[in-house]
């Protein structure tokens, strides 16, 4: 056998890799796509375009906060699973 039934080293290593990846994504990934505001064209901007850009910004903020929440949930689950495997 390559591993004993009580040996959880590979699971701890896999959980550590997932933890590192989730922390990296949470800390170093950009906060979504931002629409560049062109200062010259603001006078020509219609009400529809202004509302569309506001809705896109709100949608982007929602997606970023959802991604961050999921990454934090993954980090908590990995930490709890690691602690369970270590201290059982």
C-alpha cells in the first residue's frame, strides 16, 4: 500500500494548496472590470448611457462581492477540515 488508512498527509497537502490558491485569488486578483470614464464625452453622454454604466458598475460590484464571499467560505471550510484532520 502506498498510504496507510490513518495517514492524512496527502489530504492536508491538498487542503493547503486549495487554501493558498483561495488566498491568492482573494488578495491578488483584480476587482473585476471597470468601465473607463472618458472625461471628454461626458457632455455627449445620454441619460440611457449614464444609467447603463451605473448598472454595469453595480453588477460588477455584486459579482466581486459574491466571488470574495465564496473565497472566504472556501478558506473557512479548508481551515476547519484541516483542523479536524490534525486534531482528531
